């Protein structure tokens, strides 16, 4: 009886939300997500795999400073990186690609004093882009 209640709960949840996440697993740097959707046509499944092997490591050690209404970003270099992408936004999670850098620092002069900004950095090599850094936030000052 208990198994039937769980199955009914899963079915009702899947119908209500339109999808059901069945599995998520990682093996070293290989990530796979399996999804199933339930609609009038029946059950559809899809697997999404992202092979992160060979991509640069996540950028760490991101530091931020402000003076003269400019934002200075610094981070630890990643071995094998050919460059870095700078993401900028008004809040954490809202960052979009803003600029690039060949070194481990960047000065943003396109800011308004007193306004909060969030930044993330990612490394790029010949295989693609690594994961973004943890966000850093700052309110530029005069």
C-alpha cells in the first residue's frame, strides 16, 4: 500500500508540474541529468550530458576593490587558461557576460557610485569555458 501512495504522489506531482526529475549523477567531471515529462502524448525522456573534462578549473580567489568610482577585480590565475570572461550584474544570479581579460585583473570604469554590482569570473581555454567563480559584490565609492 505504501508503494502505491508514493507512485501516486510522483504521478500527481509530475502532472501538476509537467516534468519529473529522475536522476542526477556526476562521475569525475562528467555530469548527467535525466528528465521525464508527462503530457497528453505520454512520457518523454531526455538525457543531458556535459563533459567538463579538459575545461579550465573554476576561478578562485576573486577579490574586489573600489576607488574613484571604479571597480578593480583581481583573481587567482588558472593553469592553461587563454583568457577570462567577466560577468557583471545588479545582483547575484543576474550576471551576464560583460567583458574579457587576458590577465588576472580587470578595472570596470562603467559603474555608478553608490550602486551595488555583482561580478563572476570564468577561465577559457581551447576546450571552452570553465565554471564561473563564486560571486563578489561591491558598491563603488568616490
